[in-house]
């Protein structure tokens, strides 16, 4: 591999000052922003929970039409999850 290609590859991997890989998980703030884009309204609550070693963001929004939407985002993948309403 050419030296310039190696340098470009090394620069493309984000590192923190201590040399560890940067955290790529979705922040709660980013999750709330995405949730508001999908469902305009007032955010009633937003929290991060850890279950089975994975973090998820739980967001409740009061939509403009008066409904409460409960959204769940996997913090590692950044994807909204569907959950069964019955628990």
C-alpha cells in the first residue's frame, strides 16, 4: 500500500487525545432532535436507559394533534426501534 494511502486511512479513523477510538453512539440530544423531526410537538421526557448491556434513548413527545408518541432509539446504531405496546 502506498504511504499516502496509509496516511489517509489513519486520518479517517477518529481518535481521542488518549488514543482510544471516538465514541460513535448517538447522544440523547441527537435522538431528541431526530424524534422531533419525525413527530413535531413538545418533548415531554427524554432519558437514556441501559438494558442487557445496551443503551437506548426513550423519548415521549406530545404531538401537535394531541397524541403522545413514545419513541425508542438504540444508542449504538442510531435506529428507532419498534416495541410491542403490551408489556
